[in-house]
């Protein structure tokens, strides 16, 4: 099944709570996915005046989502602008702050522990980097040597190697096959968004990171081989059921096969071009002009092919690092007095019911959107026909995913994938009944208005029965669960 289970995991993590000003319910369900990568915050008293509710939809692993759930509330409160009462700016600053922290060595080590990746694997990647640097220095040195010097060096090495027996398999390769011990991680924080907080896992195919897609490895990636060991970790808390993650680097044979194919195809093209030139010499000028046009077309096709070959995805360079090849969306709602302030990066969503009408408090960030596309191109990226940044992520803003944030000439908010949130503010009144915060597992199946109608109908029906709000969210999750894994749910137009 690849990225899917043979049967959906319909076990739910639910809860209810409240304060003197509001009530809330939450629920989380894994669904068809092999791991639960979502997390959330439900904190009715972030401080004496403020409540916080949030959903984090992880991709490439659960570690960044869980890290945000654990630390973002505190980071928000640390901001100078938060203490000054400038909540909109405080949320922007906090998103960029936590995104920057994810690149530090200390946080990467914590993400490795959350992800359940063994420390030996991280150290092995560092050793491989040293080897790559040594090889690069050697290649540079050889590029400046004369042919005589090269013959002397490799002629002597060949004679020496002929006398040596074949070495035994190194112990290091055996260590690479070790499986790590399962580790319990508690991803819990205080929980539950205002009136209704729904956290639904995506139905079939609705995945931010491209899984199972057959992309060509770029030439640089073809130089390294080996496989990353699988990792799993059991957790308790409201972030979801037990999680597991797996990743694999390109096989060791990828290099030789890749270049053999390239060389063979190159030779075939040369032969074809040669025959075309001979034919052209026997015919008139019209045919020669047609050949020139064909050559131009072939050159254009070759350039397109080169672009495809150079397209790299996280992990294709042989390195897998939490926060670089993994990330999360984040939609955070703060309620202070009569003010609702919502910050969003990604395609999770916050919707308010205003007299039964859906009021979107967030904007889905997709790569094909005009503003997002302009930023991606300016940062040196491209958006493929299926709406993915460099063939990878199908969203354009996220915390983490630093593989896409490596343009040193640009600030963090202008990278291909940006952590800068859009922020909306709403002054609450009696017309505002409840809000729903959820990941795209809900919004890929139902529009904002359909979700508001779904919840409104059941709130009226359940009135006076003392049924918890989480029961409505449980029903919503079941309603959005795909019947099978045959395809992605079609995303309806947002009302």
C-alpha cells in the first residue's frame, strides 16, 4: 500500500474543555496514513487575557508539528510585540522565530529524537559529508595535473592494489543495519479550539510531501548510495496515535546505471544527428532549413530533459535531516477580549460561523497562486504542472522544509517556501457562534460552508443533551474519511 494502511486507523484522540468565556472540543484521527503527523494546541488560558488554539499538519514526518505544538505557545509569549499587545506582529515574529530555531544544532538533535531516528545515522551523514569534501578536493587537484602525473599516480596505485587481497565487509555497514529502540514521546499540551476544533487526517492522496512519485535523481544525487534505516516512535497525548516514519536514499547502483544510460542515449543521438547531416547534404536548401528547425527542437527538448534531471527533492542528495526534509503547516488563533487574531502558513484553515455563514479567517497557500508563484520563481524555484514546488511540496508556506530555504541572497520570508504567515483580525460579536480549525484532510472533502452547516445542524440537535462538542468532531472525521485509497478527494470551492 506504500503510504497507506490496508485498513484505516479510526481510533480517535478526543477531549473537551473550556473556561469562563468559551467551551471547546477536539478530535484527531490517523485515517489511512501509515503515520499520524498532525498535532494541535488547545490552551484556553495562554495568559490571563488570551486563549490559543492551533493545528499543525506535518509532512515528511511528525517531528516539526510536535515541536511546534510543544514550543510555539511559549515562543509567542516571548515576543516583545506580544508583551506590547501587538498580537498580529507577535504571531508573524513567532512563526519566523521558531522556523529559524529549527536550523540550530540543538533543535535538530531534539527533532531527531522526536522522529525516532538513531543518532548513529546522523553521525554517519556527517562522516559522508567529510568523504564528499575529500573527494571534491582530490578531483580539483587532479584537474590541474598533467597526463604524465596522472599516469604515474594511477599506474602505481594499480600495481599496489593488484597485490592486496579483497577487504572484508566493514563493520560500519553492519552498524547501518541496526534498528533503533522505540522511544516514548509525550506530545501533549493543553488542548482544544473555541467551540469546535477539528483535526482530520488527509484522505487518499492528499499529502503535502510528494510520496511515491517517480522523480529522476539529479546528477549530484546519483553520486551517493545506501539506505536510511526505518524509524518508529510510540507517543501518548493528544497529538495522535503511535507514529512511524521511513525513508530511503537512492540505491548504490544508481550512479553507474544513471550515467551508463545517459552516455548510451548521448551516443545514439550523435549517430542520428550524423545520419541527418548526410541526408541533408544530398537534398536541397529547403530540407537543410527543415533540419535546422528540427535541431533547434531537439536542443530545446534536451534542455528540458536537463532541467528535469537537475530537479532535486529533499533526501535525494543522500542527506535526511528533520526540519530540512520535513515540515508542518500552522494555523494559530488567539482570542483576547473581543479580538480574534488568526495566523496561517500553509493549507490548514480556520473558519468562523457568522449567523450560519462561513467566514474564512485564513488563506490556503498554494504554489500556483500568483503571489506565491512570483516569490517561488524569484527565489530560484519552479512550480510543476501538478502544482508542486520543484516537484516536491504542494504548498508554498510552512515551518521547517529548510531544503527549500537555501537562497542566501534572500531573507527568510522571501524563500521558495516561507514561514511568514498571513494574519487576519476579527472583532467578535453575538453573530459569531463558533469556529472550526482543521487540516486539509477536512477541507479537501468539504467546503468551509459545508463544514459550518455540518456543525451548526448538530449543535442545534445536541442542544440540551449534554453531549460533548468532540462528538460532533468525531462524526465530522468519519464523514471525511475516504472509502478507499484509489485517489485524492476533489477539493471543493471554498464558499
